[in-house]
């Protein structure tokens, strides 16, 4: 059967969240979809929970796959397993601890078909215990060329998150694109490569995805030496790809990309993290003021780091991140 959309859902330690995720996928208003759950050898009850939920939706059962890895391979490999078996015209990635608005896939697909687009992306919510923060991805235009969208991805105007984008499956398969096996942190940088091969991309100004901030076991909540190596690997691989496609024409945006990648190191109270910011890609620091996508606040903390005024960075973290955002979004 030829589906309109294949939804790929990796699962690892998401038993507290996956029931809601599964229900919202199974209740999608769009009928012609398949849902592919990838159990990455999770030690919890994630697969069992999905199987129980699925019993409540008998009409969906023939269109749902639950694939189990015999060993834990990591998030990129789980996504790749889903891509191998996906038969839809388009692919959508949804993480097992997040959830979608029930009309999300239909709206994204209709936008893709109406505009003859290879990719459609939308806004999303950062979802906390008691409230949510709307995250706009407005690029200033409803439709973009491939080159323009890659520039905005590198500059940070559009986030390269994998989970708010509907992508034509042929972009992955025709160009042999996949996620970086064994390098999980920063694996969604692979989306930049996907955008590079698109002919037309479209923005849908609606928040349809809920990125849940409650899973303390989430992969992105932890940072180890291996994770840092993974980030560096994915950054360097992405830059190599960009230069192979565009030559030196994208070099300024490559510098913006480096700055965006290391900016989170400054959202911390850890001096070692500040030092890491200084050590990573120092050649990009000259481009802080040149990036029009940086807010004044982002420019301020980077220039503060350059001057090694780490006490200001700590004060910023406690006043803005812990107090302001900590009180409003919790």
C-alpha cells in the first residue's frame, strides 16, 4: 500500500510519555498514514504500552509497525531503521516522549501538496508541566528556495530539529541521506543536508508539535565526553557537506553555524563550559556581529565570553534562565 505519510517514532526509556504520543498519532485526522514505532532495545515498557494503546484503535492496526532492535543502537540508527521501511510519499519524525496535534499531519501534508513542496516545517511548543512556550519559526516568507532555507538553517533563524518537518521521502532515498549512526548528539543536523536537495520548502505558521521538557532520561538532557565528540563529528561532517555542495559561497553562514552550535555552552554556570566555548571554532567569533539572526542578548553573552567575564555569564544564567524562565515556564 502506498501511504501519503510515514511517521517514524523512536522509543527508548519513554514509558511515562509514549501513551500520549501514541494516542495523538493514532487519532490523526489524516487516514492514509502509517506509523512506525522503533523500539531501540528499550529496557522499559514502552513497546508494551504502545501495543496496549493500539488495541483501542482496531482500524489503525494494519497500518502500524512496531520494530524492535535486538540491541541498543542509538537514536540515529532508530531513525534510519524507520526510513528503510517507510513507504509513504512523505516522512515525519516524532519522538516518543513528545506529541502532535491530531490534525498536524493532515495540515502539513495539505500544505505540501498545495504548494508542491518537498519540505514543510511548522512552529512548535516547548511543553512544561503547567504551561507551554510558543516557538515561532517564521522565516519572513511562506516559501523559500533550497539555498535560502539552508542559509537560514545555518544562521539559526530556522532550527534544524528533525521533528517539526514533513519531508518528501525521495529526498532521503534518492540522495542516500541518513542519520549519523553512532553519533547521536546533534544528529538532527542531518536535516541541513535534506534541505540542500529540496527544490521548494514551505513554512506553515502553526504550532503543531509539542516538544516535552519533562523527561529527565531524554538523550539531550545529558552531556558526556562522548556527546561532545558526537557534536563535533556532526558539525564537521555537516560543514564538509556544505562546502562540497556550495564551495566557498556559504562560508559566512558556516561561521554562523559554528557560533550557533557552541552558543549553548554559555547557558551554564560551569567555567569549563565557558572555556569550551572559547576553544571551539575560535575563527567564528569574528562573525558574532555579522549574524542578523542573533538577538542583542545572544551577541552580549558571546562578547562577554570573549572578554572572559565569566561572572556576568553566571549572573545571566541565574537571573534570566533560572529565575525568569524558571518561574514562568515550569
